[in-house]
């Protein structure tokens, strides 16, 4: 990761205003600190609409995150290779920000995002912690939305359901990725796939 981006992701404190923010204060990236438990309690309050609300909140967070770093960028004019690189760099930034270990893999017709040690794991004994996974799904949707990557996705595996990590699959809508941008399968992933057959 570039030194500039690491500087942009430093948390600073404005002691006069009592405000936390990322990087240069001019970027106006103020932070609101919530514990995972706060999100869970909000979900309980929201009731049956919590799923849609949490995905929408996550999507808004992802969009704002991208817009602060790439103000007024026209992503449709950029190559898919550039958008892929920026997306993977954004996942790395989320990792630095404490969202867990996040990896993205680009396949022919879909993208897989694995999250190890997500915020939901901190509240693994709370049945409502699953709602935090929806927030992640929304954040990823927001990143894709700003980058003009037309996808539709869902969580297909969850650490809260006795799996090793949370896994999200986003299918490309209306096309496939060109061969040069497809990530190679690792031996581990191939053996995992074969064991499900």
C-alpha cells in the first residue's frame, strides 16, 4: 500500500472539537465510533426491516469511503484492470481500518470476497450478530457501485455458522471478466471445491 494511502488512513483527533477523523482534516472524513453490539441493538430495534436498512447503511458507508478518496472520478472511462486494482486496494484499506482480514478473488463470472475475523466474530455468542454480516455486504455493494461494476451478491458462508470465514459472492450482471484479469485458483481452493462435489 502506498505511503500516501497509509497517511490518509491514519486516525487523528481534533481535541478542540473532540472529533476523530481520517487523514487530513480537509478531507472531512469524520468518524462515528460504534461497537458491533451497537449495530446489533439497532437491528433489534429496526425489527423486520433491519436487513434492508443495514445493507443500505453499509452501501452508503462504502460509497462515501470511495468518494472521499476518489472525488469526482469517472470510473466508466477506466479499464476493468484499473477498477479491479482499486477495489482490491479498498479491501486492503478496510482491513487496515479494522474490518478483519479481507481478500477478493476475481473469477470469470463472479467475485469472491473472504473476510476472516470480521466484526461479527466479536459478538459470536449473540444470535443477532449475523446482522453485522449484512453491513459488510452493503459496504462491498457500495464499493462496486462507485466503481461502476455491475454485480449482484450475497453472503454464502459465515464464520458465525461454524465456518472458517465469512464469504460473499458477487455475480457479474451482463458479462464476464476478460481472461487476463481472472485470479488463479490456489491449491487450497481447488481442494475445497473438489471436496464439495
